[in-house]
C-alpha cells in the first residue's frame, strides 16, 4: 500500500491513465482526505502528522500558525494508526 505518507503510487497510477487503480488508492486515503476537508486543507493536518510521527520537532509551524490540538490531534493520531503511516 503506502509507505509513509507517499502519494507516489497514486500519482503514478493517475499519470499512467490507470483510473481504476488511482481511484482505489485514493479511496484508501479517504480518512486523510476527510481530515483535510474537516480542518480546511492539508497544511495543519500534514504538520500534525509530521509532529506525531517524529519527523519534525514541535512546534513545526511558524507563528501564528499552529498544528492541530486536542480532539483534532487525536483524530489525526487515529488516522495515522488506521492507515499504518507511522
């Protein structure tokens, strides 16, 4: 499936015109897309993922931007575990 948070397989399938495979890969990432929709885009979600997986130190965003906290951060942590992204 996906190693880390790599969208390369998805991108390659789409570029190759393999719509069925690209859609299947995208569907696998639906929990991530749902968080993007819920929290207004990818920046804060991806930054939170980077912090939770130890890829960056906290805080990783410049002020006044902040990663997700509280219940939102817990949702991201659950998604990381569900998609085996850690």
